[in-house]
C-alpha cells in the first residue's frame, strides 16, 4: 500500500488547494515545494505588524460567488478592485479597455460601433508585417 495517494509538487495556489480538497476527501498527500511556505507567489510576511508581499503584489479575481466564499473560508481576502488608468494627451482612460474607454475615445455606445472603428483602424495598418511600436 502506498504511503501517499498523491505527490503534489508545488505548494502554490493550485497545489495547496488540491491537497486541501484531497485531504478533505480522505486522501493522503505529500506536498513538496522549494519554499518553506505555502501559497507560492501569493505569500505575505508580517513584518512589524505590516503585511509585506514577499514576491510582489497579488490580486485574486473571480466572479464566481462559490469560489469567493470558498477561498474566504480558508483565509480572509480584502475586497480590492484594480482600476488602472492611462494618461493620453492629457486625458485619463480606463484600462483594460472597455466600453467606457471606447466611449471616451470615440463617443460610441455599443460593442458593434467600437468593433467597426477598430476594424477601420486595423485596415489602415494591414500592410505592416513587422510593427515597430504600439501604435502600429
């Protein structure tokens, strides 16, 4: 009989969650990782009462309430909404691009109107095989 049902290489989000769910199902797991902690790149250290993101900031996104409830049952997540903006010719625009961005740029209201403008702009550059900059 094997000592473990699963060998899990990597204690990041997937490995940790797989091991957790497998254990809940009565399976025996061995999780190995080169780091002395779980969570992979989503690891935070408490330094003098301040949570420091050891490997850089991390954001967890889901629109699935069941997933959100599950992860919050294990560790509380802050409700953070990442809302980046770009400044172009003195005006600010939403990123990633969305209908509000297209409305700001072109005054359009529907995805079809935005798609038509994008296709016209793409056609202007159709002969460029090796783009040299973001505009191309």
